[in-house]
C-alpha cells in the first residue's frame, strides 16, 4: 500500500502489549557526561521538562528561527535544497530551510522529558497507509518481528515511543553515544521499553531480535564511509547508505516497512504514515539484490520527505561521501 493512501477515519487502538527487548539490549554504550556536565545540564533538562508542550514548542520555534538567522550550517542546507529540490523557487527553499531548523529544535526539546512524552492526540488524524499498518500489526501479533525503517524526519524519537505504545516492540539501531543530551535520549529510549543495538555484530543482533519477535528500528538517511556503504539514488544523487536493512531482510526473510511520524499543522500533533512491505528483488531480477532493495527502501523515504520537506534534516551533509568512480559511471 502506498504511503499516499487515504487517511483512515479511526484512531488506531492499543490491542496488545509490545514484545519486550532482550535484557542484553537494555544497556547504554558510549562516553557518559562528566560530573560537571551532569551538574550543568540537570537544571536545564528539569526546566525543559517542566515547560508545557505549548511553551516548549514556542521555545523550539525561537531557537530554530535564531539558528537559521545566524546562518548555522545554512550554506549546507541551501546547497542540499538547491540540488535536491531544483523545481522549488528560492523563496520556497528558504521557507523549507527555516522549517527544518525549527523541526530539529522541536525534536531536541521534545526528546528531553522522560516518562510518557507522547501527545494525547497522536493518531487522532488516522494512519496513512492503513493496509500496510494492518499487515505490520498482524505479523507482530503472531510473535514475529519486522524490520522498521525511518529517517531523521518529524520526530523519530517520539515515533519509536509510539510504536511501542501501539504494541510493536522495537530495538533501535544506534551508535555509541557521547554527551549529556545523547545520554539522556538513550535513557529515555530504554525507559519507554526499547532495546538498543550497536554497530558491532549488528546484523547478527538484528536477526536474533526478529527471531524473538522484536522489530529492529533503523534510520537509513545518514552518510556512511564508502567501504561500509552501498550507493543508491536519493533526491537525484547517489548517497552512501547502510545496507544493514537489506542484508537483514535477506537473512531473516522479515518484511521491511517504512514508518514516518509526520508532524501536523500544530507543533504537538502527529500522525503515522506507513509504506510496505518493501519487496526484495526476485531471484535473478538484478545483479546486486542488496543495493536494489536498499534503493527501494530509500525511494520510499524520499517519497514521504518530498511531501513534507520542512520536516527532514537538510542540515546533514547527506551526500558528502562520493561513490567510487566505477559505481558513479554505472549510475
């Protein structure tokens, strides 16, 4: 089912408790903040948590507008937009850029509070891609995991919380974290019931998680070193992308779903958009099934981002890693 399917007119109910992650996935790996940094950030986190959602959103808009006005990484953002959305006018791209800064500020401020951080109205607008969501939930109900893919879009942290609230136990693929903010986010992930899978031995961990009925949850829109990546089209250019999802799909046979938490017209409103399962290439269909499957998944991400471009992280240097000359020549 395409992610552009009509919006359902009902709220998705919570029908079953999510599968809890394996105990060895409930750990934080990385460099924790020092004592001084903990002391300095504790009152800041407490203040942000104390703020009402409306006040937090107003602060996010102020910070995002300020960062855009000061020009922080603005050259990167505008270059990405000019190359990725050449059909847009300069004014439209500036509006998208400003929205992207505000969205990133919202993500940070919404991700700091602990406990149940989800807006009460999440899902009241229904699900886009209802058939795909129903198929995903039906498989999870049998005790089998799926492979979930998203992007740095909307609020991917709250999207993970939402999946758990709605009965899908997730294990988030993460890198070892540094700093007080990243540690706080990791603690919140564990607090909402997610597991954490780190790069070392990730494919084996993903496979075992699927066998246990857990659903690995990964972001596929960050640049990787060329030797660890496959290069697939993304907004008209080849982008280095992790093949982990496609490799795991080959190994486990688990279906792949793209899930996106779309921010609505008001800062605190969200809805879920789902596309999938994203099919693997048929035997003999192409020379490189992993790259082709990764390209199909990435295309689904792009379709959603094009609908709501101000909700994606254009601040990231997504195309900074160049493909080998042989790969580029074939594209």
